[in-house]
C-alpha cells in the first residue's frame, strides 16, 4: 500500500487521473491496475498540457507581432528594378540635355544622322520645355521612389500611397512614350532615333514591372486612375503640339525667292565614282534650296560629282505663303530634306552613313 499511496498522492494524479471503481480483488492486482491506468492517462494529460502551452505561446507571438506586415521579397525586387531603370533613364536624359545645352551632335550608332534631326525637331519640345529635361525629372523621381519605398514611411506618404504614385508616374511615362513612337512613325517617317527607342523600352518596362506588383483586385481598383492619367498625358501633348503649330506656320508669311548655292569644294575620284554609281541605279536626291543639310551633302560630294547626281528641287519657284511642294516631290512622299530615294526606298540615313564613313576621302585624292 505504500507504493500506491505515493502514486496517488501526486497532485497531477489526484486532479487529472480519476480511477474507475473496481471489484474487490487482491491488493497486488489492484495496485498494478492503478499504476498502469494512471501512467497512460498521465502521458495524455501531459501532452494536452503541452499543446495548450504551444497554443498560448502562438497567441502571444501573434499578439506581439507588428500591426503592419513586412515588405515581401517581390515588392523589394520591384523597387530595385524601378530604381535601376529610373537611374538608367536619368543618365540618358542628362546626356541628351547636355547635348541640347551645348548644341552638340548626338552619337547615334543605330540611327545614323536621324537622331539629331529628331532631337532637334519641334516635337522634342513640350510647352517650351525640352523633352530631355522632362525626362530627367520623371526618371529621377522614379529612381528616388524605388530607393525610398522599401523604407517604413517613404517621404512621409506611406508605402501604399507611394506605390500608387509610382504606378501613376510609370503609366504617364509609358503613355508619353507610346505617343512619341506614333509621332516618330507618322510625322517623322523614315527617321530613326536609338535614344527614343531606349526611352520607350525603359518606360514600358517600368510600367509592366510596377503593374505586376499589384494584384488583380488592386489593378481593378486603380484602373480608373491609370485611364485618367493616360488621357491627361495625351491631351497635354496634343495641346502642346497644337499650340506650337501656329508659330511654325508663321514661316509661311516669309517670301523667299529661289536661289542657288555654289559648290566650292573639289571632288575626289571616289566621290565622282560614287556619284556615277548612284546615277546609274537611278538614285535621286530630293532637297530644297534653303536646306543647309542639302548644301552640306553637295559640298561633301564636290562640284564635279554634284553635277552628276540626280538632284530634285522641291521648291523651284521659291517659297512663300500658299506655295506647294513640287508634284514630283509630293508623289515621292517627301516630308523632309534631304531625302534619298534609292531602289524605290526612301532613306534619310544611307547617305549620311556613307558620308560619315568616307568623308575623309571626299576631300582627298587617295582613292
């Protein structure tokens, strides 16, 4: 009975392990049954207690966690991409702004001489502000947001508001890039600009990367915001180019009589050979008498070679209000000068590239 008393005197056993009533048996059998019964129940009771402690600890941990969830790895990756792409666009627009301020020629490996024509056109200015300057502000702002959003309270606006601002900015940049690509393909047909294409790539990449960070339900909520931003951008650009049209049309008031420019440089053997080849394949150069680039190309050919070229003057009667471009130029769909038509293909780049490569030979007798 001593061992039985020791077992039953445990506080845990007295509270958690009730014994069933047993029929009258021997003391030894009764004692062994009590030991087995309580040993089994004791394991169960202790396990139940451990589960309760774990649940209690889980509730404590949950209650002590911060009220706002931490940033996910996907969000951080999105912000890093935005900072990287924004920084790249910032450097590009800084370079283009430098070219604009110093009146330097742009290095354009893929666009030949068209890059400078596009960057110096009327479409490169919005409300009197050069596009590269606007690009500096836009790309710099995106890069700054990408660096600050992983922090707890970026710029004091909160992460949720920061994400909306980032999406709206990326939407406006992508819309503007799409509009400029439309201008490049319609108003400046035949021209190419690698910087314009790079900027479009950066803008669309920023837009899709930012949009991907939003879930489907969030996208549906902010769709109205995106459409409003896109509409405002298109309206602003259309208004800017529409108001700038009368200023450029004031050139129509000028009465400019036709004149000829003398070619003073001598032709090299290579220039004469090239001019004869272009003449043999029916290549034609379309230009205007006031066009400085047309005169520059003729000077690079030289006097003898220029006489061999098939040059078409698009304003043989001068330029004044109401003057229309010559029919032969209109039929060839000439929109800028100089334009070369080689094998029925309109090109503003081929001859510039040719001159860039062989310009050193045009003024020499090496070949």
